C-alpha cells in the first residue's frame, strides 16, 4: 500500500511538470536590440529578429517585450524622411505585435543631425525619443534585459 502511495505521488508530480503553465507561471522575456548603422540590411535583420522572437515566445505561451534602440547613423531607421523600413515598423506595431514592441530614437543623435542638416527632423509616429540611445541600452541591461545586436 505504501508503494502505491509513492507511485501515485510520482505520477502526479510528473503530470504537473508536463502540464501547461498557468498564467501565473508564464515565463517572461525582455530583449533590447541595438541599431547603430544606416544600412537597410541591418535594419531589416533587426526587424526579422523582432518578428522571430515575438513569434517564438508566443508559440510557447510565453510573454516577451522587445525594445529596438537606435542611435548614431541607425537613427535613420526611425526618421520619417529617410527610413527604408517604416512600413514594416508600422505593420509590426499596428498589427502584428501591438504594445509588445517599442522603438526608441536617440535624442542626442537627433539633435546632432538637426544641427548638421539645419532643419528639424521628424521621427515616425511608432517611435519615441529617449535622451540617449546608448544610455537607454545600459539602463535596460541593468534592469535585466537581454541585449542583442544584429
């Protein structure tokens, strides 16, 4: 009888490990992606990373937050007048993964570009400006975010 009790307990333990996680047990992930090059291939690779990461964790029933941080020449990714990928960004934010993906534009880079070009620069509506892209990446890593550079 004692053996049967141990066997049943073992079966229940294995079954509980194999059962899908409940909402409280769902694993959560946070990933920051750096873009610092004015290269459409790099920008598209970063967006491919965003999509693949989001789809992979969604298929596993896990949550993920992704923040794409642009600075230096990479700011062109989020510039309304020069972004070669703004349609893809709009699709990601407005349709595929609303509220799970953030695009951040470096304010220092924007200010420097405005001085050099002698005009105001607009950032796409799906992005927000942070004071410093490099500092934003540091802050995210200090909060435990995973760092990725395509």
